[in-house]
């Protein structure tokens, strides 16, 4: 079973604006995906699936999810070619986190 790495971003701007910023910072194009009444944005390549959306998590002990409006998730499914999906997932998540951190515009929680 594939696991995700999650990054939470404390920014309260409309999601369309945040998505444009993510696309610029990462140099990728996100596609809007509709799932019934909810929607999120997604980028896929041969190794990873990256999603951007909101979340409904509540605070849990020292994890103040409610302070972070956006949920970014990196998933690397096992594609059966002998490579380690964990490596791809961690590399892409680290890239996302470091680029957002370097911009000094976003409160982040990993």
C-alpha cells in the first residue's frame, strides 16, 4: 500500500491564487479535479502524484492542523519497476517543502 507525505500550509488566500503560486514556485502545472461537491488540484508524472487542497483535520495534541488551511500530499505508487517509491515520494516532498520554505511566505508544518 502506498503512503503519502503531507505538508500543511498556513495561508488563507483563495485556492486558485495559492495554486498559481505553487505552479510558479515548483515549475509544474496542476489540474483541477472534481470529486462530487469537493475539488482539489493534482500533478502527476511517472513517479509521483502531488495534490493540493483543503482539509477537515482538527487539532490533535501539538499538531495545530486548524492553523494550516491547505494540505499538500505527495504519493508515489509502486509502479513495479524495481525502484523504491519511498525514495521518489521523499525526494519530491523535500523539494516542495524546501522551495516553499525558501520563499519565506508560508507557515509550514510537515
